[in-house]
């Protein structure tokens, strides 16, 4: 029936976990009693499966960690999850099953807006505390008071998302005056493009090309050539993995040059695309959620990445684990801390804790506002620098994905121009 | 927006894209158009072949276009076997219309889901030596990533045409498309001929797969992008007209890229499929189809 | 009591028994699962009106279904119309759409009609994606009311609504089978040219069938925004609806309304079960595998198997 979390490498994990958390927690007591069951739906097949599978691995690593540390409220933790096939229509059914039939104690969300939003009415009706993973605006309509969202874009994505990109561009000399915007016709990309328009207007930068393309696009050369003929200083793409590759290939072939190119591209973050593009990523300035730079090395980050990579290697999943996995682990950490602070499984108490204080996690200190969004946006913009060939190992090292924004995590300086000289 | 250089480049890139559509559609033009076997799993077979080619290339370092030629015969034999199954279960009992369609639909799902289960949800790709290079003729750019698959596509389509005209079996295939019973008088088993033709259509899917993996990375569901387009192209051409399929594919590519350049890419699928609906309404036999449909 | 009355009373009784049985189970999951199964019963019965009775394969189930869903989204947003009225409107609009597509393509061979319906899905999806009032590619939220006047629980209300629609569709399908329309469609299915030569108004009958089938599919989609709360074009136009509907009907058997009902209940119950047990991509593998096995080994579906075992042969 339900999948139990893997308990392989339990001993190893236990040691590592105790070592990394020993300073913070009291000595581990063995967990006892009925397990606390955490229910969720997750995309293990379909379009979002890549992210769903890697997020699940991270959540399982957390499960092993916490059980090694003596469990949650002294009880062992068990994950109960079902595949939603990346299909939003199957989500409400799964959550009613989890809550009404399986009677799980806690719930977390599936991955992304399209799979989070359909769960909301069920969650609200049951009054469950709900921590979601990379949604955008899923609580805007519901204004549900017991929700938190693990997404660095914050509450005003339509305004703030591209801020970092334009802040970074300020370092260019001479200052940029024109920008081209192109992106996929999807919720996330449309919001990203909207924010680029807002930011450009705010800074008096002229938008010289502004188009969305459909998901089925095969040939990107008409788009890139039209951008080329508009000769913009900045190029802001908002794309998803398949089209990120298509766009960057067309940029290279048609020799599109710009003072700075990149934007809200989803794709370079994931392992398969890093391996594919390799050195072609050099000088790309791209939105991200995490980068293995010394400025973003929080308590437990390195330990998590090491453990995750060991498991992922064995399972042939997303091996670098720099995109969804740290966020998914942080999602579980927030849940853990909220439950611990509430001291019980009372959902109202857990929901209240979500907005009370900040949460130290492996992606930094998180604080949520009343709708569950991050109080401060923390869209990271990285520039790929000094990549040689397609070897994946180099992406594990600092200095390759140099953080240029936000200022508190800045770890290097902008290299102007795209492509890299 | 009416910069002539942009327009010329849109047409040229549209032609290159059209060549990819052509090789992808040609197999379906043979199976659907000539044999009346509506193989909607054709794009899924193409994706399957792409995965196979990507796997072979990453191990051997061979060129994907060359590898495609090597795996094509294997896919051809697979196609022959598949046709035997199809014929046994559907054509013989006269259930081919709906049951056969459902059979290929099921096959499509099986291929896609198996690919996800075996290879995971990630993209597959092949690195080629000519990947980022571009041939420039004055203001016109020809990326080798598009140009070489286009040439491969045209060469294979040319070979197919010659084979259908010149060889005995080829002419038998053409005859079977015209009149199923005519062959019996020549003491040729039409089922054998149709099996060969279906094998060729699946082999063409493998060739198209080689072209596809050079053009773009592929995941298990990449076939969905093509299914509507290649059906539209085959219909637009008039079923069974192979030269018509080539022209329709080129036309489709050019319209898509022109629409993207002139009105923005958001509308290009609607323009292309709107054209199909219009053709179906005004000239149901397709642009190049004869009256016999 | 006439046979017809008995049949309708039987349907109504089945419905009432179902409602009370699920009330006994007493949790929302039962309503949700029941809703999904009934939604597929409705879609399959609708698809079969064209495929089983007239022999025309519709590849655009998702297009008609999504048209219904977006009718609700638009009417709720603009006029705040009650869901029941939205369902009726969805039926009208999807029926009209069926009529229009049919008028454009039904003079052609069946396979062209199939391709045209497939293109219809692409064109409509592109339209919706570019229509920002309908939510565009970002999708639209539809807030469900807390409860309903008659039913305390909105999930129960949605279930009952879908139940009424599904039973209504079954009654309509059963009526078509016995009517002159059904006989005309059967003549078209067996040999369209001969039917036309014998004076059957083929085009008119096919148009009526397409409109009825489209209307039913639209009504099946209309409650979806309330069921899911959030809908984007990708989900509404999902190929899954087309695939499942076809598979369910063919597995059940196309000769009468009983086939799609059996197929839809069996296969969607299997899928719902697999989602919460096997819970992996293997789920769709089952659908594909079962479909292939059935069309190869039992081309007349479960219905055909049952009839064969009763010694009646494959009567249509």
C-alpha cells in the first residue's frame, strides 16, 4: 500500500544528522509510539516529475534525519504520498483520501502552483496547516491563515521577481537603456515577464521586444532573430526547461549578443540542463533559488547536499540537487519547527506558529507574512562563470554560480557581455 | 516589423523546420495515406527511437544522423512485425477503423509511460561537433543544427521516392495504395507488401528521430508536440500524396515561423491548425489529393 | 407499467440507492471518487453516441469538455450564475460547437472528422491561453460556496449533480438507440453510401448526434471548475480525458449504452484505486495495457464477451 520511506543507510544518516544538529537539539532519544503520518501528493510522472521526484528524495532524507534524531514530538515520522501524475484534477481526490480515509496527522503540498491550488479548498475545509512548495499566489484568493509557501519570489512576484536582474544590470557601463522580453506562455513565466516590464518602466529602460511563445514551440530562431534586429542592451527570457535549451541554442547559432542576457529562466538550475549546456552557460545571468556559494552556506546545507547526492546517485535522479531539493528539505524543516513550537498536532496552533517567528533552515532564515508568503523576496540572481566543458562536478564548487543578487549573499562581480568572451 | 531580412530569414528557417516536419510526416503519409493504417503512435515511436539513438551515441560517440541510419532497419523489422499483429487482429476481422485506432492509442501510452519508468522524466540529448555552428550566406543564417537534419531528411525522402518509382517492391507498394486487390492478379501477396511498407514507415520514424535529437533535446512526451502537426500535414497534403506531404510540411514550417515573426509566436499554432480546418472545409481531399478520396 | 417507465424508474432508483450508500460511508473521499467515476460515465456515454451508434471517432473529447468547464468559469466570473444554470449553458454552447464542427467536416470521410476534432482542441486551447479574461495561461480560480441549500456538503452536491447528468445521459442514449435517429445512425455506421441511397438524411442525423454528444461532454466539464477550484488550460484540455474516454468505451463495448457505463465504472474505479495504491506512472500503463489487450482479444468489449457467453452472438 503506502510507500514507507527508505531506511537504507539509516545508520550513516543517523551519525551525520546527530553530528550536524548536535549543537542545537538535545540528545537524541529513540522515537517511540505511533508514527506521525505526513500526507501529500507529488508528481512522480508527467511533466513535473523531474522536480517532484527530486523533491521527494529530499523529503525522504529529512524523514530519515528526523527519525534518527528521535522523531517529531518524540514519535517516529512516516511519509504517506501518492502520485498526482502532474495532473491538478487528481489532487483534490488525493487530499480527501489522505485526510478522510488515511487520517494523516499533517499535510504538505505537491509541487508548483497547478498542483497546489486544487488542494486548497480541501485543506481549508479541514483546517489543516499547509506548507506548500514553489506556488505562486495560491493563497491570494483563499487568504487562508494557516498556510506558508516555500518560494523565494515573495508576495509581489509581478513586481519584484525581475528586480534582481535589473539591479545587477546597474553595474553595466554605460548604463543599459533597452531591454527585450520573451517568455513562455505559462503562469510562472507570464508573472516573470510582467515583473520585467514593471522594473523596466520603473528604471526608464525601454522595452524594444515583448512577446510570449506557446509551449509547443520547436524553432526559436524567429524569436531570437527578431530580438537581434531590435538590438537591445538587455535580454530577459522567462522560459521552462525544454525551451530554455532551444532559446540558448538559437542565441548561440544566430550570434545574438547583449550586454547582459538571462532573466527568469527555469532550466539552468536543473542537472540535466547544466550537463547539456555546460560552457554555453558562461556569463548567463539567471534567476535561481540557491547556489553553493560560501555566502549561502547555512547550518546543515552542506551536510544535506552530501546526503542527498549520495541517495540521488544511487537512484539515478537529479544528482546535483540545487533546485527543488533544498527547498523541499526546508519545507520539512519549517513543518518540523512549527510542530515542535506548537508542542502538539493541533492544527490551529501549528498554523499560528507559521507566522509568529522566523525559521532557521538550510536555505537561510525564513519568515512568513499572514498569507504565508516570504516577508522579504529573495530571488537570487547568479551568473555562470568559468565553466569548462560539460563536467557536472564543477557545479558543486563555489565560484561557478556566482551570486550577484541579493546583496546580502553577493559572492562575486558581474562579468559584462553575453556570450562570454 | 516588416524588415525584409527578418522575413527572408523567417522563410528560410521555416523551410529548415519544414524539412524536419517532412521526415516526421513522411512515415505517417506512408502508413496512414497509402495503407490506411492510422498509426497515431508514430510520433511516440519517433521519440522511442530518439531515446535509443541518444543512448547509442553517448556510448559510442557516433553521430546521431549516422546512428539513425543504423537503427532504422531494426525499427523497420519491428514495424513489419507490428503490422502482422495489426493485420491479424484488426484488418482481418474488419474492425480496423475504431479498434485499430484504439490499439495505436494504447501503444502510444505504453511507449511513453515505459520511457518515463525506464529513463526517468529528464531530457535526453546528443552533443554534436557541429552543434553551435552556423553557415552564413549574406544576411541569411543557416544553423548546422537545423541544416544537416534538413539535408538528411531531403535525402531520405528522395531515396524513398526513387524506390517507390523504380523498384519492383516499391511499385507494388504504390499499387497497393491505389487498389488493394489489383496485386492478387500479379500473384503478389498484398499483405506482405503492406507489411514491408509499414516497416518502411516505422524505419522513417527512426530516421526522423535522428534528425529530431540533433535539433532539440527530447523527453518522453515530446511526441505530443508533433502529433497534431504531422496529422495536419498529411491531411493538408491529401492522404497518400508523398510529394504533397513534402510541400505541405515545408508550407507548415514557413507559415509557423512567418506567423511568429509577423504577429508573435503565441498565435502560430492557431494559424497552422486554422489553415488545416479551412482546407478541410473548402477542399476536403487536401491541396494535392486526387479526387479518389 | 411500460418498459420505458420501468427503465426510468430503475435509473432513478439506482441513483437514490447510490446517494444513500455513499452517505453511509460518510466521508468526502467517497463523493470525490464517485464524482470522477460518474464524470467518465457521462463522457463515455456521450462519446459513444457518435462512435458506437454512427461510427465516427471524436478525438476532441477534451475540447468539448474544456468548453463546458470554461463556460462555467466565464459565466461565474461575469454574471455569478448558479452552477446548475452554467451546466445548461455549457450544454448549449458545447452542443453548438459540435454542430459547427460537424457542419464543417461531417461531409468528409470519418477519419477527417477525427483529425478535425483533434485540431479543434489545439485551436481552442490556443484561444483560451490568449484570452486573459478567462484566466489565460495562468488559469482561473473558482471559489466553491460553503454549502448548498439542499445538501449541507458541497462535495455531495457536486456528486449528485454529476449523478443526475450521467443518468440523464444514459436515458437519452437509451432513447436514441430505440428511436428513428438511432436506426438511421446504425445504417450510417454499417454503410453510409447505402444509407444515403436509401434516403436516410445522413448529414442531418450525424449533425444531431454530434450536437447531442458535444452537449453531454460540455455538461460533464461544467462542474469541473468547482470540483478542482483552480483550472488552467493545460489541465482542462488534457489529453487524458480523450484517452480515457475512448479506452473506457472500447473496453466496455460500443453496441449500446451499457458498454460505456461498464467500461467507465470499471476502468476509472481501477484508476482511482491505482492512484492511491500503486501510485506511480504504472497507473497509465494499466490503462494502455488493458486497452490494447481488449481491442485485440475482445473487440466487442466486455459487453461482447457477455453476449457471446450467453450464446447470443455479437448482436449490435
